[in-house]
C-alpha cells in the first residue's frame, strides 16, 4: 500500500499549515504535523513519510545555537540523500539552500518583503509558473541559489524566489499557505514590522489579497498536485501546470 502520510514541520505552537495543509489533505494524504521548536522529534528515516514540507517562522536559518534548527538541517540532509520529495517554504527553502552550501543573508540595503510582491518565472520555471504571480511574502532574509539548483522564479529585492534541486526537492521564498485568517493574525501580532523598509501597510495587504489571492490559490493547488504526485511515485521530472 502506498505511503500516504506527509510530514509538515512548523515552528511555533500556534502555527498553522493553512492552505498548503488543506490542499495536501484534499489530495488524499494524511498530515503528520511536528514542531521541533517545542520538542517534537523528527524521523531518523525520511522515507517513513511520502514527503515533507518545512514551513516558515520568525527564526533564522542561521540560528545554529538552536538545537531544533540543527535538527531540521540534519533532517533536510537526510531527505535530500534519500530523494524523498521535499518542499521548503521561506525558512524551509533557506534551510535547504544552507544544506546545499549556499548562504542565507539579510538584504544588503536592509530591505524586507512583507506583503504582495511580483514573482516572475524564469525560462526553466514556466512549467511551474504559467504566468507572473503576485505572491504573499514575509521575510527579511533571502538565499543564494545553491550549486546544482535550478532557478524557477525571480523577484526584485530578493532575486531568488523559487528553485528546484534534483527531481523531488523545491524551495520557495513566498507563502502560498497563508489564508485570510492567517494574514490578519500576522498583521496583528507582527504589526511592529510594518514600519520596516519594504513592508506594505496592513490595509494595502488586505486590498491586494482580494486582487491576487485567487491566482495564489490556483498556483498552490496546481503546484501541490504536481508535488504530491512525486510523493506517490518518487519519480517526477514532468511538472504540471
């Protein structure tokens, strides 16, 4: 019988896998949610799951003083070694970049991306991004493209927005998981960050959500349909739109 369990790694007790969790469940998979930051253990063998997703969080991929960050880095190493399908979102993408030898760093001019920002497909990313996407962002660090990584989408302030490594591993800088309720929660709990350079005001973010979330939802569902097909076959070189 095929393994139908996906590991979701979150970073705070109150974190929510949002739309990503909802879509994966709708596609017929069981969710195994773990939060190493509050003491949950990660599997020694990633093949216990059909695939794994690491979500974002307020911490840095460079926080080596945190035992759970070290644990997640080791888990990503094992996941890539076993070619278990992997998806890194924001912090998760940065952790994979670090594992692959790339640097994760602040913007040189102190810019952040908070709100909706344009993400454009590269020539090699057009099978994953049928069109330009105004994607929801919330980050102050970005990642260099790791050696062996294929850039799928680029942005302005943070040029590396999506990449593939091998056939089964993907990293994206933006947040397709964010529902309206999650967005309002982030805007409330992290309102102090909205004065930072590159942050859009709360009202603008909520207006942009009405304009752009339909495209974000469509992209998320199409991409996760492809990614979960890798989790079912562990073989997937042909992306679907």
